[in-house]
């Protein structure tokens, strides 16, 4: 539970250590790979509503948001 895996567009597995053992999502820089742990209460509500609408239970999800971090976009 201390390590998370991210699949790159090439299918490579990239591992990262998460500081939180709680459910969270990641904001990932496309340039340097820096990942920031973020919470997403709106995403949680949306996932629960979609699952319930279709009669699903015991649902899990992951969310990765990709962009360019401030350091990489500055230079």
C-alpha cells in the first residue's frame, strides 16, 4: 500500500511512493514526472453516482491529471 504504479503511454510501469495511505489522486507533470497527491471530492461523488446509476457496487477508481508543472513551464 505504500507504492503506486502508473502506466506510461508506452505501457511501461512507473512506480511512485505515496505519502498518504488514504484514497487520493495524482497531478502529474508530463515533462519531469513530478507527481502531487490531490483529493477530489467532486470526483468521488461523480464516481458513486455513475456506479449507482448502473447498479454497480464495490467500485474503485483512479484519476491521473496530466499537465506541466510550474518549474518545467517556466524554463
